């Protein structure tokens, strides 16, 4: 899988939130509204995918990378974009 067009949208940092990122995956799928958080140790980042909480309390993810390899690629793409 190939990640292209990584766009980062910074926000005023609050509780570790740095901003939001979007990607194009394999030139055919847009993934957006992925939150970028600074880890507590300050040395790395964490990606959080958008979700909705239903009135019953159940949380439903809008999208999620199931492959550890893809998560690693996304993580590296964001780190490269932030440097």
C-alpha cells in the first residue's frame, strides 16, 4: 500500500492534541480527520481514528488501519510531515 498526499492541520495544542492528518491511500481512498497526539513522554506521536459514541455508550470507529504494517507507514508519514 502506498500513502501519498499527507496533509497536517495544526490546532492549538490541548491535552496532547497537535492537530489532524489526512492521507490518500493507493491513489484511491481518502482517510481524514485522524487526530495526532503527542505521547506523554514527548518523544513520539499517537494516531487516533475518528469515532462516534452511540447513546447506548457503544463506540463505532469510522475507519481504522487493521494492518500493523499500514499503521507503521501512516505513523512514519505523519512523523516525516511534522519534521
